[in-house]
């Protein structure tokens, strides 16, 4: 994990515009928002799926960078005063607090553009048709029928009691779509993946994506701010429906555990080459931050 | 012009998610921001360049839709309170006034994603390598070293007196980059364009892009709000450096005229197939709104 995280830090630092290129303040803020923080869960998933597909690391680091840029853009916009209005992220002041709101808006916008640009570069080195498919995968996961749509549902759900299927619908969009894209992009970085293989890793990704959110909800009400690197207790304070509010802590924990086992079960047809994916299912559910 | 505008309205209405798809409010707001308004200058330029390149209209309408979605996203974000804080756009309340700030933020985000998705679809029907090049063209034009970078420079220039080269640098990014991309994408929708042809239309696009901004600055201080469909006199009120503030109205008008002639001169090697591009240079400079 440490190796992939270090590799990603270097790749992102290289792909982001240098801080001395005009407009400097925007480029500095983009680097601030992306570098030096984050668990890099999505890149880890991308690399793990890439191991299954025997994909070259040079290719995986570009695909994973694109996903991480989309993720970082969504955090910057999500933290803005008109959305979650949060001051702390990854243990640092949020982008609009460190810089200003207008800059943070443009940081998110520019990070999204850069994600698609990176995935469209010849450096990716896949066959052009496969590359277009990866671009479509990322766009579907990020857009109004994916992550951004999930944010909207989240926004319109404040103060409402959602049923469990409604909650799941929200999170499959808000977090699940991009996590699934991370895994699928990794799988697409190798030889053209067989449909049966894609189906299994896709089911794995579905379980892991949901588990990630269930655990996030549990940690939000159990872990301290210092450990999380972001404001704890935010969901309850903002009156947001969560798995904890919908089913209670004990049942949420049991459900996260069953999702972990289901994710591992989805990989049962694979051997040691799926080892990293199995470990990540454990990491995502058993993490304490 | 009316034909292309009607065709674009239909294409955009088809490509945008239907208003009854969840999350409905987001999709309704996306349609509100894009449909039923705007001069569609960028699509017109894309189609005009496509005529030069003998490109099929089905392909042009997808490329032009992608550009127009990027343009619409930039307007929605630019109108937000933390940016220009404007209440009127295309003769209607701005997106955040009609809906709310958080929705407008997600509308812009989702429109940008959709632009890249449209350009990555197999429906475009170009050779995959050429399609990737079009994606890179659009990403470079939209990102932090293009349009979004220009917005940042604009933001950081409020209250400053810019020199003419600084003003030009800002506008080449803020407006020029996407206008150039509109023309080049149109040219790429036909047979693989010759470098000499690209160089000439690129120079045309540079002149037209700058002229567009010079005229915008003139209209902002001369035309009434009702004609513009957006708040007039905004630049002076917000203390923004413009061509009018930098060189005066008379010289700005003379310069717009010389850019129009230079744009037409760039096309002198072409025949009737460049007719629409010539007409658009005239339209952009001689328009009254």
C-alpha cells in the first residue's frame, strides 16, 4: 500500500500543472487540494484490479490519477459553503478556507478537466478504442447519473428519513460509482478483460463501494476528528440520513462485515492474483479512519 | 444560422438526461441552463469549420454539443455568488437564482462531465485515435491552462489596470481557447485535416475569439440589458479591466474591425467552402447583442 501511495504522489505531482505556471494561484491551489493527503483508496483499488489483469504500472498510475483527480474535485466542491460548508479535510484547512471560494470552485472545475485530459493522452498506451471505453466509464461514474447525481440526492435528502433502499440508491451513486470505476479502469489497463472477469470484479466493487460508505457512516459517529482528518459527527449535526441513523451502529457493523465477505466471495474464482483486492476489502471495512 | 441553432436545440435536448430521470431536480436544472437560449456562437463556428472540412452534420452536432455544454457549465459557475454574482443570463434568472446555489454547482459539474462523455461516445463515428485527439483539444481548451485559467486570471485582475498584452493573455484563455476549440473540432469532424489547413483556421479562430471579447466589452457598456439578455454595465460596476477601459470605445471598435479583416484574410486561400466562417467573422464583430 505504501508503495502505491508513494508512486501515486509522484505521478500526481508530475501530472498537475507546476505551481509557477500562470495562473499560479489556481495551480498552487490545485496542488494543495490533491497532494500530500488522502488514503488513496481509489488508486489502491485501481492498482489491485490491475494486478489481477497483469496491467503495466505506468498505465495504472495514469488511470488511477484520473480517478483521484475526480475524487479530489468532488471533495473540494462538496466542502464549499453552499454544499457541506466544511473547514477541515485530510487534516488541513479545506481549499476554500486556505484560498478562497472562487478559487476553490475553479480548482474543482480544472481538476475534473485534467482527469479527462490525462485519460485521453497517448501516454496511456492502450489501444485507442479501449481508451475511449475507459473515458466513457469514468464519465458515466462521475456525472449526473453517477457521483454528481449522488451528491444531488444527498443534498435533497437532508432532514428526510430515507428507507434503506433509498439510502443504498444514494450511496451507489455518490460513492459507489467512482469506486466501481476505479476497479474497472484497473481491469481495463491490462489485456482486454473477459466479460466473466469484469462481472465478478464489478460485483466485488459494488460490495466494497457500499461497505466503504457504511464504514464511513460508522466512523463519522465513532471516531474523533483528529483521527479522521475531517470533522467528525458531521452527519448527525447536518441531520443527514446515514446507515447508522437508519439501522443503528450494531446492525451497520454487521452489514459492513457481510459486505466484506460478499466482496471476497465474488473473487473466489481467482487465485493469488486477486490477493490485493481481497486485502483491500479487509482494509476498507476494518479501517479506523 | 437558424437551421444550425434549431438542430443544436434538438441535439442538446436529446443528449441531456430527461427531466424525469433521478435526480430530477438536477436534470431539470441542467436542461434549464442549456436549452432555450444563447446565440450558440460556438456551435455555429463548429458547423462552419465542418463545412470547410466536408464533415457530416451528425458528427458536427455531437462535437458542437460537447463545446456548448462546456460553455454552459462555465456560465453557470461564473454567475455564482462567489464569482460574478449575476442574476440574469440569456434573458432568464441565472441557474442558482431559479434553483439554488448547490444545485447550480452540481449542474456545472455535471455538464462538464457530459461534454466529455458525448465526445467519447462511439456515435461520433470518427476513427478512435482522432476522437482521442478531439477529447484532448477540448480538455486543453477548457482546463486551467485554457478557459478555467482565464476565469482565474479575470478573478485576480479585478480592480487592477492591466496592460493590453495582459488583457489579451487573459482573454485568449477565458474566451479564445474554447472558441478556437470549436473551430478546430469542426475541422476534425471531416477527413483528417492537413496541417496547413489547421494552421489557417487556427489563426482565423484566434482573431475571431479576440474580436468576440472586444465586442463583448463594447456591448457591455453600450447595449441595454434587455438586448443583451444579461446585466449590462457589469464590467465597470465590478471594476474589471476591459478593452474599453484599456483603450477607449473608439479604438476598441477600430481594433475589432481590424481583427475581423485579419480573420477573413486568414481564409483567403479557401473558396466558397469557407463562406460560413467568413460570415461568422462578420456576425461576431457586427452583432448588436
